[in-house]
C-alpha cells in the first residue's frame, strides 16, 4: 500500500480472486481513504522545521571563517565611555530571544547592513512621545516627497524590521502612519521635540480626545542641550467614555489618568484586582527569558562599537573631501576673477 499526503487515496493491487482482475490482469484500484489527524497538523507542530544541528556547533563553525576582530566583546573599561551605544542603537540589540528564530550570523549581517544605511541617512535619537517630522519619497506627491509631522506612539521589532508609528490629527480625523526605520525611500527624519513618556507605547491615545494627539505641521524644532538627560513628560491622559478599543486598565499604563477607573464595572474592577495579585512580576525565569543576557548584549554592543567607529571615520573623510572640493572651487573662482579683471 502506498499513501499520498496531498491526494488522500490508497492504491491497492487487486487480488486474483477479484472479478475485475480477471478482465484486467495486474490492474490497481484507487480507494479513497479518510483524512487522518496527523495530516491536518502543520509541519511546525511536529517540529520538522527546527534546526537539526546544535546552534553552538554551528556558531563555532561560522566563527572559524569570520575575522576575529569583528566579534570583539566590550570590556568593562570600554563599556563606561560607550554606554550611549545602547540608547543610540537600541534596535541593534536582539529582542526576539526565541532560539527557533535566532541566527547569530544573520544578526551580524543585519547590524552591518544597518550601519551602512546610516552612512547615507542620518537617524537621530528619538523615543516614544517625541514629536518627529518624517519625509518619504512619494511619486504621487507634487514635489515627489511626502512630509508628515506627529507624535511617535510606538516603536516595534528589531534589526531591519524596526518600525515606528506617527500619529496626528488632520481635519478632525486622527491619522496614523507606520514607517520602516531602514526603508530606502525614507528621505529625512527630524526630531522637533525630544522627550519620553511614562509608557513604552501611547496606543491609548486612540481612545483619548483628539487634542491629545494634535501637533501643528509648522512646529519649530526645540533644541535639546547636548550631554543632558532626555526629559520625561509625566502627563496623564484622560480617556473618553467606553467602549474602548482595548482593555487599557489591565496592562498597567502609567500615563492614563485614574479617572478612567470610574467607567469600570464591578466585574472589571475585580479583574484589575486579580491582575495586581498575579505573581508574574516576581517570576525571575520569565524576566530572564524576556531580556537579552549579558553575553549577547556585550557581543552586539561590541560589534556595534566597531561599526560606530567606522561610521565616524567615514563621515570625517566625507567632510574633508567636501571641504577640499569647496576650497578648490573657491580658489578657481578667485583665479578666474583676477584674470578677467
């Protein structure tokens, strides 16, 4: 008997006692069979796509063919002056800690690609709550560039898939646009106001009054003094009456005004009480698995430090080339003016 996974049939060779075999010697009959539950399960359920090779052995083999200077880890003396790397390049530190989706060679290649992208496009420091102006290439725009100003309400993912969402109000309508941070069509990213909020995302602005999300498009940039900490805006946002798009009261948002609890029913208040008594915030293993370990963080920051030095040298060389070109052009103009005079 031979089984097919896609065509659920059975091919049975007819016996000699069958009436059909006397007419057609050696004939076969196709008898349909029922689907088994094993065939309905996806391949991921049976773990068929998981790597069969140990990840440590795979990394050891790859390290043999990589330059030793590119896998430098940060020493304690080197970490102190370069703590700003973690805040300047927060998306370069791995966040997805599931071993099924991690590949150290891919992470190194992504870090190199992102730093090469920063040579042509300056990505400033900004956080959730900062007001930014984003310009992106758009062939349908009158001048070929579409500019949008708003407040950053979310930053997601890591590596080349890093995205951020900008929200504003246009003609009494809330508009949100999600951008890819390393999208080649991104022309410029300007920070008009650098600040933080109390929460990691401001998605609850969707259930807040529109004036909480309104930002003028002609807003002038507010300069931020260098070597000073980023200010934290302790503003509390009042939500509109229910229904809400999400159960914000169950997720510990600190930027929501406590007056939102007045709209909750006794059952919802009981859910909030049960949420506060959970032991998840005391689960040390859950904390460990949800955060990058020190070894991975040092490896990522060490590789980022080397790329950061290359980026600085590239911009210095580019600045010298532009300065020499400007001086040579100015000298040629002066000689031409004297000869004509």
